[in-house]
């Protein structure tokens, strides 16, 4: 929960810098909205899971966002990186100055997405299958993300 808040707070000055460099366009605002939604999603998902875990030790959380996806907090993290890329893409669209910064940011978004989809989620799924009774059934009826 705390890293999400920190990332969001760090992102605000970046948005102000982008806005100072040019008049924020609709693409920039879309990226900012994606980041805001991502931070909110992570906060809500982590809060729901934490409260559930305190009250129901060892059980599978199937309430709130966790009813619709097995890793909504990871989805929020992925969405955050793509939102940052969209904001930098807006700067490139507005100024027309090369793609290097935008390319660098898309590499981060792609690497982050790959990390979660091919390493973090499979490792967590394996651990949950070993530690939580009924997790295989939960996997069958619930999407990986939202």
C-alpha cells in the first residue's frame, strides 16, 4: 500500500514538469487518469486483502476486487507503468521531438508487464496452490487480472 502512495506522490511533480513544458493535451490527461486509477486500484486491492487476511487466516480472498481477479494489485502496478508511458507519449506528440524518452518508457512498461505476467504471477500462483486449499478451483473461475 505505501509504495503505491509513494509512486503516486513522486509522479505528481513529473506531471507538473510535463505540463510546464507544454500545454497538457488529452493524451497526457488520459495517462494521468490511468496512473490515478492504477494507484487507487492498488490501494483498494491491498487494503481489501489485508483486512480479509486478518479476519480469515489461511483462506482465499474472494471479496471485492479479488472476486473478479486473482491479482488486481499487480494489474494496478502494470497499469501505472502504462499510464506513465502514455504521459510521455503525450509530450512526444505535442513537441514532435524524437521518441527516445517515449521509447525508454515503453521499454519499462513492457519489462514490467513481462515481469508480472511471466515471473511474479506464476511464482505467486505456485505458492498459493501449495498453501491454500481450493486455490485451483479459484484459478478456474477467476481471471488472472481484472
